[in-house]
C-alpha cells in the first residue's frame, strides 16, 4: 500500500488501484497520515474536519469514514495498519509506504556538514522528487490550510539546503531555473532570494541578480513595510562591487569526449527514470567483451527515440570511442526503409572509415563493421527499425558496445536482445513536461492542464505538440486548449504542427500493416467498448476465431493495440479516434453497420446464454436470441457465465448506450431485458438504472407498449430491492399493470401483480398482498411460467408467516423450493432458504433457522449474490441474538452492515443498525445502542416503513448513553 500527501492525497495498492475514497474520507485519511503513529480522538477529527461548528451527524460521519478507510485497507490486506486505541485512531504505515515519511527520512540523511556533498545533493533531490504538486491537493477541510503551509515550509527549507550544497559545489547554473520558480512562488523568502542572486551573479548575470534584489526590496516594503536583513544588504553590495569571495569554487575540468553523432538531447526531457535506470543497470551488469543490446519498442509518439538519445548522452562518458546514430527510416514520411548495406555505410563513415575502403557487398560491410568495433567502447543507436531482419547484420561481434534499437514493433525474433516496451507517461511526468514547455500559464491552471493531458492520452508526442501550440499562442488559456481538444472531430488535427502530427505518425504505422491487419484495425475503431476479446473481434470482422486472434496479436506486436489483461485488447485513446476516422473513410456505411450488427448480436446472444445459466427460471421472459453466423464458444456453467458477464459488463453497457443513440433501439431494449436479473442480483444497480432508462425511452419512442411495461417493471425492481424507494417502485408497477391490461399482456400483468404483492408485504398490508400474489400465481400457472410461480409461492409463504399461519407458510416455501431446484435457480433457492430460516425463527427453532441461513450464505458467496449475502448475515445474527450469543450476533450484523454499505443496499443497512442497537442494548452499551438506533431510524424513516415506529419505541426505552466508543 502506498500513501501520498505531497500532492494529491491518494492510496494505491501494488499492482492495482485501491477502492476509491470520497473526498471527505480522503481528508480524514490525510489527517491521520499527517499524524502517523499518534492516536487521534474523534473530537479532534471533528474539529479538523468541520472546525468549531460541526454538524449534528459529525460523529456518525467520522465513524462511517473510518469504516470506509478500513474497507479500503482490507481490500489490500493492510487493515492492521489502522488501529483503534483508547485515545483514538492511529495509523502506522510501514517504511516506504508514506511519501511524507520518505521525504523526512531523506532530508534527515542529508546533513549540511556532510563530507559527501554530491551524496547529500542526491538525497535532497530524491526527497524533492517525491513532491507531485500542491500538498494535500484535492481535499478541503479547516485543517488543510495550516497543514499545507507547514508542508510547503518543509519543501522550501529543503530547496534552500540543496541550493547551499550545490552553490558550494560550483553548480550554480543548474540551480537558476529551479530557484527562480520557487522565488516567484514565494517572493518574501529572503534566503531563497539571496541564493538566487548568488547563482545569477556566479553565472555572469549581475544585472539579473540585482533585479531580483530590487524586486525583493520593493515587495517586502509594500507588503510588510520592512527592509531586508543585514546579510541580504551585504550580498547586494558585494554583487555591485563584484567581490572576489563571491566567485564560484574551482572545479576539475571535464574529460574530453570522443566522436558523437547523437542528435540533440532535449533539455526538458522528463520522466522515464525507471527505464533509464534499467538501461544503465543492463549495461553495467554485462561482462567485458559482450555486446549489450536493448530493443526499445512502443507505439508511435511514445518517445522511443527521445529516450534512446537521452540514455546515449547520459552514458556517453562510458563510451569514449564514440556514440553513433543511424535513422533506419522504417516510419519516415516520404522515405523507404534503409537496407542493411546503406545503414552499415553510414555507421562505418561515422567511425572514420574512408568511403573508398568500404566494401560493396553487405556481407563485406558487416564484417568490416564488426572488425572496426572489436576492442572499442562504442554506443550505437539504431533508430526507427522496421523489424529484426533490418538490424540483425548491424549488430557488433565481440565488443564492449551498447546497442540501443528503437522500433514500433516488438522485435521478438532478435535473440539475445533485452526488450523494453514503453508506455505513455505517468500523469506527474506528463504534467512536468507540459509545464516545462508552457511555463507559468500551466502552473496557474493545474486542473485544465490535467484535462489537456488526459485528452492527449498522456502520449509524449501529443503532450509536446499541445504544449508547443499553447506556448506560441499567448492569448490562449490552458482551458481554451482543453475545450478545443474535447471536440473529437478535430482533436487529431489540433495535435499537429506544420512539421509533425499525431495523426501523421499513426498513419505511417497503419501503412506498415498488411491489408488484413488494416481491416481489423479499422473495424476495431467502430466498437463502442473500451476493450475487446478474440471472440468479439471474430464477430466484428466476421472472421474465424483463430484468424481474429492472430490478427489481434499482430496488432499488439505492431503497438497499435495494447494489452492490460490477458486476452483483452484495447487502443490508446488517440489511436482509437484514428481507427474510427480511418474506418469512416475506408469502409462503406453498410459495411460499418454490418460489422456493428455482428458485434451486437454476439454480445446479446452470449449474454443471453450466460444469464440463462445463472437465472434459468426466467428464461421464458427474456428475448430469445438466435445463434450468430460466427458463434463463439458460450459459457458452459455458472462460473464461466459470471466470469464472462463481469468481464464484459462495461462493454455491454457501452453497446446499449451506443445503440440507444444511433437508431438501434430494439437492441437496447433486448439487452436491458436480457441483463436485468444479472444486474439486479449482483449489485450493479447504477448500470441497471442507466440501461433501463435508455430502454424505456427507446420503447416509448418506438411505441412498443409491451417493452415499455416490461422496462417499468425492471426499473421498479431496482428501486424496490436496492434503493428502498418503495413509492417510486409502486408507481412503476402500477403504470406497468395498466399498460399490460391495455394490451392484454398477461405475463407483464402477472409480474406487476407479484411485484405489488411483494411491496405491500413490505408495508405490512397483508390482505392486499395476499390478493395480488394469489392473482399473480393463477396467471403464472396459466402461462406455464415456473419462475413466476415460484416467486408467488415464496411471497405467499411470507404473508402466511407474518399472519402466524406457520404450517401454511412452510407448505408454500416447500413448493417454491421444489420449483427453484427443479429449474436450477440458485438465487431463488437462496431466497427461499432465508425465508424458511426466518419462519423457523418465528417458531423459536433457532438452530434449524441458522442451518437454513448458513446454506443460503454459502450459495450467495459461491455465486456472488452480495445483496442476499447481506440478508443471510443479518438473518444469522438475528437467530444468534435470540439464542443469547450476542458476540456472534454483533459480528454477523457488522459484516452485513459493511456489505450493505459497500453496495448501497439501504434496506439491509437499516436492518443491520436495528440488530446492532438491540445487541448493544442487551450487552449494556447504551451509547452504541443509541447510535445504531438513530442510524436505523434515519434509514427507516427515509424508506417510509413501519419499522420506523418500532425504532422510535426502542430509543424511548433505552437508558441514558455513557461515554463509550461510537458506532461505526
């Protein structure tokens, strides 16, 4: 786990992002991290978050926040890091987990009086490199301003210490830009201004040094009415008279270098430290007499050549016999790739071999090249290679040489080469690069800069072009540039200058592909999702699965696709736009629509098969989708079904949204109907609401009353089960019932009556519930709908249980369980087992009840039904409390509460709080009982259910609260 406060407040797990935290939660986490190792009480946290006037819910909010932080830590197996002590909460990161601790440790290890000034400077620079912008960025709370000022003070002290060390080493030129930026941001920092003045004076810029002095004097007088100190005045006078003691220390002259043909090394080169360190380690770890070869590959514009050239300059002193460079022109506009003979002629000429002595044959040139390099220490950059064949004869023999090869293709056939695949820049490095080109305007609009970088996809070429355009347009703001880039129709044209452009670079990569690869590239640009698997690509292109997979791997090797997960392929955002634009010009409208039609058919058919595995009892209510012409192997069982649905959920949602916007309305409706039970049962309520809303709009626009009724029922079920929005659910159910009656849709009428029966049961209106369920049962049996029949039997069992007709209730549940098991419905079986358990509890048969709930819990965890898992845990806890096992009841209610909060399942959150209120009352903890009862009351009141009155009665009967820990 890695925590950062020296910039945006973040918590990142190794290998993956930790679960996200809300801004308030991050503010609390940051406060704990700033006081790492120290217990922080609830009152202190409340003061830090809200100041002297906190809201009434402050304690509850703090407890909720602590629970969220624990959940985030638990997801990364780091929950022991946050402990509760009598004095409060204490977080204890391990060494290396908190950037502030690292910063402090590095500064402490860099004393001013060290006999190793270079090491001291390196340690301070390493500490400063941990800063990623404004500390505590992205959070707001009363404590932040003071904490941020203290952190910035530590930063400036470190900068001043670094300046002191570097000035003593005679490295004043390296300091000027850095000190100028800090002095501009902190114009009243006297020591910083003195160091900048000294650095400028030593660089021969006496006038600039005195300008800094005058500006400081004027600012200090205007803002504070003060004069500078004695040391400042003396330095100013010494600069005026060019005092000898201000001159820089004498340093040893640099060693002369050998011949170098390396191109210009960009002064604003940014990032890539890990890659550079890897290249240095690669060379330093090789044995004498062995050629070291590194093949640097990556997509167009990712900075391969820039990295190779920068690495060459950094390592130049280790290769005194020369640094060579040849452009192999694989992707150079208007040029054909150099053959091996021509490239060898260039390299031999750089070594000083006279033209008349260079053999005519390629073999002769290669032999002479190896002979010339024998015994020499040479670095050679072979840039812009087409493939392994082009560079194989350019490799030295026995030599202490380092060869850096760059290519847009993975050079998998180049044996013995160390592969280095470049990705886009991390956000912090991209920000630094953009700021280095643009200057002060970037610092003034950090959020707009981040927008620009995201629109550039953090691709170095795109970032440089965007920054250069802004730099040469002084009237533009960064926000204006971001607005221009948001227009997808012209984004690629915006990222171009007269001599270079992102689209031009992509076009050169595209031209190197085979016709089949080009077609795959174009059609992939059409698909609305973020990534694609071989099966979906097969459907999109109409190719057999093995051919589609081969083409995907070819595009991956050519770096026009990337892969973040095995078997999943995706574009860089800008390449996706280029692929879509290419498809628009090179594929006919009919061909594009046919390709998307095949893709949508594949997704819909496979989703239908998967949902049938998970919810077989509802098969007859979902659209029947015929197999596509190029069928892919469908999921074979429940495990494969849930894995496929979870893996493709984002793509399925994207296709539904695309279809709704582009006149594929029937697809949106069919997809919503197909996915409903999966989205509802697996806690994807936000996706369910979004997809059903689109389906409802599509049904109404097309005049499909049957689809409108079905979608209203689906929306109502999401409102009912997850949100506890019973009035909204009832309104949807009643509308659906009216529509179903109007068109004599008896299936929809049965569903509407059954849902109304469930809703009225929840409101304890048992007579009306019984009537709805009985009518629905008759309709479902008439239609032969076994799943609907089982749901009505379950509801009737609940109604009879609430009326204390236990034998009738058992009989209804027994029949429902038989139908669910007969049809293979795991979710139905889970629901009935829990209801049988609740029935046993009403009869005082608690051991039997817990056995039913445990069986239900096992099914929930096996098939990933998180909402029903929370219900099972609460039911287990209620049985345990009735048996007098209060410790177990508290544990199980807490587990249910954590799960219900995670998935925003409001009814079960309320139930958990209600149970915990009873448990803590019986344990003699009135404070905790009060807290949980109040939270339960808030939820039940919002749900508008009878339990609210019961909780009010409980609160009235509780003894006064004592001083004890708050409820989470």
